[in-house]
């Protein structure tokens, strides 16, 4: 089945979102606003994690026109000291999902 123009644009936007979420905000000298602060998310209480994640995600994606954060959920594994954030976005009526771990 051939890829349509919308499929290509959807994949491109998904990549842009992932790049902005996984890059550490401030780590690119030429574009210090690129990236997110998810790496600094507090660990432990899910409600605190989700509030922080929502703010960090919205800040990171602000330059992307038409992307709306629909849902955020966070998990924390204290034994490994690892956090995971699952996100669902809406762009041009299409749902996009991604996950960040750190």
C-alpha cells in the first residue's frame, strides 16, 4: 500500500515531536529553545510527574503549529530509577502517540 502525502506528513510530524521531547532543552547552541526539560522531571508521585511532564511537553512543542497534547501518563520504576512518559497528540485531526524514557 503506497504512502499518501498525509501519511508522510504525519510521520514527519511524529519525528519532529520525538526530537523535541528527547533532546535536552538548551543543549543545542544554535537553538537553545529546542528540546524539552523531561530529563529534569521529578521522580515518585505520579500526579507531580504528570504536571511537570505536561508543562515540559507543551513548552517543547510550542513552536509546532497545530499540535495539541491530548493525554499524558507517567510511570516510575524506583528500583531502576527510570521514568517513562506516554503521550497522545492531535495534529490535523490525526492522533499521534509517543513515549519518552529517562
